[in-house]
C-alpha cells in the first residue's frame, strides 16, 4: 500500500486473507466451531470457547444489534482524522459474537442500545447502519 500509513485495516496474512477477500466482495464472514457449535469473531484458527481447531468459515447474515458505542471527536491517525466525529461501536452479531465496528448513516442522538443494524462495506471494511429509520421503516439500500 503506497502513501501514508493507514490504521483502519490490519495487515492481511495467509489466514485472514479469506476474511478480507470476502469483505472486499461485500460478504461478512465469521468462524464456526464444529466441536461446540459456537461462532466467533475476530477470525482465529481455533475456537476461543473450547479450543478446538475444528473451525470453518461461515457467511454471516449481516444483521446485528447495537451493544454500546462512543462518539469519537478526535483521532489524529489516518484516515480517522478526516472522519471525525464518528461512532465507534460494539455490536452483537445475529450469529452470537460481538464485533467492534463503526456505525454509519445515523445521527448520534438516534442511537439506542439494542437497535437493529445491518452490515454495509466501506473500502472493504464492515461497518453497520440502522436497519430501520427512526419512524420504523426499513432503510433503502
């Protein structure tokens, strides 16, 4: 990657390439354990719940609920400085795992714990937006 260093995406390695290639195509992946059946995120080569290495990639539904968030008003690392203020958040994926992300397309005063979200992708990175408008209508893609 040329130019200034970026701090919003990790370096891809042989293991995580599957995740980042899917994200570049607009698909969110999680890992599911064949031994205990639980899904996890961030991608690991073993299950963080039972330590089994019997884990496989699975396409996530892209649905989540907002667990918690913080509005970031200052961040000097590129490219975050040009995005402030932005909403850093933790969401509960429908498949079970919690994921750190960013909320887009929603004024900070409209954020509510438990609100329904859906994944969208910005520059190959999963971010989330509300599934419904404040009046309860589905968000149009």
